[in-house]
């Protein structure tokens, strides 16, 4: 059995793992990275292969096609007309796969540049320093002083809807051979709505089934209202307070029960289950380690240290928020800690973006959360309907909202909903990390005409000084 | 209100349980996040356990002396918010293991500044002035407690690299924001040096991991100091006669292949003779089993400086050896230790230890006992001094012996008698070799 010795062993090549590997390599550490590959990943993990990146590609193509069709139906407000647009979906998927390929090979090249030993195979922890990897050429043993667990998460199925056949997860939804005629999405969280809206734009008849009473339960209604309006405009039916009970006997419809209503069957060519993701902890030999768990997740402290000395964990494995950029920040930090630097995860906020139509971005606290934390707050909102740039883009639905402490005007949270607002997340996060007060944003000249002016105006409004409303 | 259970954290590799050696909190007391709850001891180190959250102590997991398993309840806290949660506290840092150099002003010294829940910076008026505020004089010192200091990521990182807890830094910016200049001022202040003459405070902190022999030495020394009630006894010895004898013997055997004699073989011979009268000094004390093993064989450990650190090779069965035998064996073992070729057996099993720094021996030392032994004899520097003898000053070669004893098992009276016996043996070297 081949044996590899390294200073750092990283289990998992997703955003948390590969960033940890690159950073550790930059710092001169000897790194081995185990990646199991397969349908759910490869280098780049869920994010690059079956998550963030491919979904955004599909969403972009869907929007382009939808836009063209709108114009073909003479709905263009500025008088553009288009003759019968058509989409070759196979080429859309091919284009998406090309992007994924470019990015994953880029990750591979970076790892190579920093001399990371990549072991392809399935890892099983033997103890806190040793890992067995089943590779194509037989088992190998990797021994290391430090172990970074970065195994990520996977789509969770529902007991009534096990994956297979018509029932698919987001992974399969991103590689469908053709646009399904009728798609039922179970779960109105961000994954379900992003993909549901994209497939509606591609021509599918989409129905969304959500057990909670409202869609995007993680966001407040001020932010979700424009999304709800858009869902209606796209002809997507959203059933809230409804539970998916399983496929019909014929297997071509989803049975849905809601309180006080008869069981209903919704015809479906595909049923996309997007009710959540669970930490990938099974089959890794983690039970052989003495890891304290935090529910289904590996418990970590502010340095991403687990309950075992020199065993670290980053990313989705460690719980919510399951976001690639959180995993990357954790991975880089752990590498620096292993290299002897003093670091703790002390970010003020982790931005979260929902690539629905329109997009939602949140950073820091919502007004309600800030009040619940005991703060007296000033809240300023500014609608895109009063923003020149939004009007010229034909995207006036949405707003920017700034929440600040009433006593010293320290900004506690910023949120926005609107077309393209995901790009505002950098400005929002920077403001929070730098400890900006409302006056700092108010005193920063924002370029005209841009959507970012709404951020400026929302801050002015929180100060009672708004100019354009 | 909810309940939070703080569990005994994993305090180190392979440690399954730890003994509570001190409670820093009482039932009913309110604690802040990071406030030390308890000190616990493992077989390797004593570790302070800080509270992961703020709250009120509802129950303690045991009394001082209780041995708690890792993962069992250490402290039960009542905290704001609902639900019962279990959290493993993170061990602070081993008080004994010097693996992390204590960050300069941050940790303990300034921590107990209770700043009784002062309102966060009332300087910020509800309607902050529009005109620029004149820069306020920046004085280092604790500012009113704020949950999280407001500072940019760059400032936070610099502070962490310099080992500064930003909660101790006063922020001069709006809303108490800490800028680079605030950190600079704090670092200048804590460096305690006037920064005139173009001198700049060096804030570099190098973290050196304690590994291998250094780590073992640290553990052994700390363990010895913690467990043993040391006392030291220093006596002056006139070594003129033994030095003359040594010089004569060396001159006599100049041409044969016998090793050159140092004072060490004479001291070892003196120890063997003195131990015959004081067998309690040549003993191992097992403080857990509470037994004392008195050894017939005198196995003398010789504290030896090596490139890797302190080692103690052992000359076994000194009661059966002679003067040149001592010299040869000491030289062989010292070389083996320095070259890293000493075997495990040669580095263990001593029953009493001699430590000598030769010319660096100083006037007095306070040697640390090589646990589980009960005595160690330290040799200080020789010096020729005028001594009042027979109505006049005469030049005599004088040397101090600084010895430490385990007061748990050796009384001061016996230790003094033992050292006096060594002194009289060395001052009349013939008695070293006369079979009584």
C-alpha cells in the first residue's frame, strides 16, 4: 500500500478545501488533498460542478431566451421586435459545461502551481492523523500532522420522494437533456426558486410547492415581495403551506396535501426536490474520530478547530450558512493558522445572495434581527422606482435597505432586491467590515447613473436627508 | 432565559479527564464571555477554561479536586435566549505549557477590569456633529465594554499579529471605531518606550512551537515545580584540599591512559559515602501511590547540556565504582548525550542528580528536582577567597553547593545534616576513601 506523508491533509476539493490547499501551499506547507470526484463534484466541489456556477450559467441563458421571447411577443417597452427566437438547450448545457471545465481545470492548475499533491479517491479517516484513500489503483494511506475536513454537503431527499426517475435534485436539474414540459419544484428556498424561475423562462410549466406559509422563508417579506410578483408574471404557481406526499400511483404527478384542502395531484415530468442540503459526514470514518457534533454538523470554534487537536473543519460540513465564500474564507484562515499565524474567523458579516429574478442580497442584520438583538435602529429604504438607472434598464422593481444603530449610526445590515443587485454585495460587505456609519456612506460620492445610488440614498434617508424621494 | 451547559473541553492530545483545581466563579455569579470559569489540571498541564458565553452560573460540575471526564458538564449557565444548549468550552492555554507565548498586554493582566456594563461609548450623540471632530487625545486603556470592537479587517489582522486584544484599545473614530493610528498609539503605550530619536516599537511576535525534547523538558520541569515542595540549602565548601589531591592525581597519571579527573568524580564519591548514612536521600517518591522507594544502588544522574537541550544521563551503581571509573563513565555518557547516541536506559533510572554549570556555576542556584527523585545537588563556581584561619587570612579555594530537597519527604534538619556530611567529606578528602 502506497503511503503519502504531508504536513496538511485536506479532505475534499471544494471551495473550502481547494482554497485551504492553495493558501497552505503558498505558505510553504506540504499539502495533500483528497478529492473523490464523481457525479457530485471533482475539484471545485459542489460550487463549481453542480452548484453556484452551472446554475448561474443556466439562469443567464434562460433570461436571455426569455427576454428575446418577450420581445418577439411585442412586449418590448422601447419598441424592439424579434422574429421567433429559439433555444438549442443541448448547446446551452454544452456552454455551461465548458465554463465548468475551464474553472475546474483552473483550480487544478493553481493546486499544481503550489505543489499540492492531489489524491483522487474516496477518503476514510483511520484516526485523527491518518486517512485511507481508495483510488483507482488501490488503497493509499495519507498521514499528516494536520487534517482539514472539507467534505461539503449534498442535496437532502424527502422520505416521500427518494431521488431517482422523475425525482431529481439540483445536480440533475443542471444537466437535463431537455427542458421538461412540466416541472414541479418542492421547496421555495433559494435553490428551488432560482432553478424554478430559470426553467419557467426556458418554457417549462413550473409549480412550486412549499411547506411553510411563505416563499423564501429565510428572507423578510419586504425583500421577497418583488420575487413573488415576478413569479406570478412568469406564470409560476406557488403553493404555500403545502406538503409533497409522494408521486401518484401512475407516477406522472406529484400528490400535494394542504391543510383544509383535498389531496391534489400536479402533473409533472420532473420533480425537483430542493428542500435543503445536509452535511456530508457519512462513510468518511468520522465516527472513528472523537468529534463533537453540532446537530448534523461538525462543531467548530472561531478558528475552525474541531474537538480534536489539529483536526480542522471548514465549509458546509460545519453548518449554516452553506456558502462557498464562507468556506473559502475559513479554508484560507485554517491554512494560515496551521502555518503558525494568529487568526480567528472574525468577519462582521457573510453576504448572502439569492439569484432569483429579481436578485436578493443581504449582508448583516435585518431590521427585525437588529431589534431582537436589542438595538434601537434607524432603517432607510430606497426604491429602484426612483433610481434613474433602474428605469433605463427596465428593472424598477426592488429597493435597497440600510439598517443602522440609532445611537451612533453604525451600519448593522444592508439588503437589496432588484435586477443585478448581487454585484452590490461587495460594497455592502465592505461597508460593514469597515465599520461604516450612515454618514460614511452618505459622504461617499456614488457614480450617477448607477443602481448603487440607491444605497447612497437609502443611507441618506435613514439620516432623514434623502434627496430623490 | 435559556440554559447553556459548558462542557469540559478536550484539553490536549489523548487526555480523557481533568481535575478541577480551582473555581474562578461561584453559583449565582454573572460571567462575561471569555471570563475564566475554572482551572483544570491534566497529567500534562493546568489549563484555564474561559466561558464561551455571557450568563449567570447556575451550577458547578464538581468541587475543587473533582476529576471530570472530557465532555462532561463543567458549568451550567443561565443565558439570554431560549433553549438548552450544550457547548464545549475551548481550553484557553495551558498555564504550564509555554507553547504559546502569552500575548503581551492582552490576556490576563488587563482582563479583570470589570467596567461594570458601561453603556457603549456615550460620546456618540444621537445626532453626530457634521463638522469634523478635532482628534481626541488617544490614551491607551480599557474602554467601555462593547461586544465586538469596531475595526476594519486590516486593523483586526494587525492587532492579532501583534497579540493585541482590540477590546483593550480605545477607538478614536466615529462610533468608537479603532483605526490604525489608535492601534499604533496602543502599541507605543504598551511598549512603554518613548518613541523619540526615530526609534520604532518592534511589534513582531514570533511563535515557536514547543516540540520534541524542549516540550518534554517543559513538561517535566513544570510538573516537578508544581508537585514538589522544593526547598534549597546552600553551603560553602573549602575545596582546597580536594583540588590539591585532584591536581596531584592528574599529574601522577599524566602519561597513562586514565581519564583526567575533574571535581565531579570526587563529588560522586562523596555522595555515595554520604548516602550510606542518609539512605532517605537516594529515593524515589511516588506521590500518587504515596510510597517512597529507597534504593540500595546509587544511580547518579548528571545534568548535561546538549545542543537539543538539557539531558540527564545516568551513571549506574556508583556504590560499586571507583574514582577513574566515574570519570570515564561521565565522559562517555556526556558525549553520547551530546551526539544523540545515548540509549533510553542511559537516560533514565537515576536515584539522585548532580547539576553543575562549571565555570558558569554562579554563586547560588536553586536546582529543580528530577522528579520522582527527592534531592538534587548543584555545584557552583570555585573561587579563591581570603579566609580567616588561625588568626590570619589565608587564600582558600571555596565553592558553594546549592542543593534542593523535596520537603514533602525530607525535613530541613536531615537535609542540612546531609549537606554538612558532604562538606566534611570533601574538605577532608582522605575520608572519601577510608572504609569506616
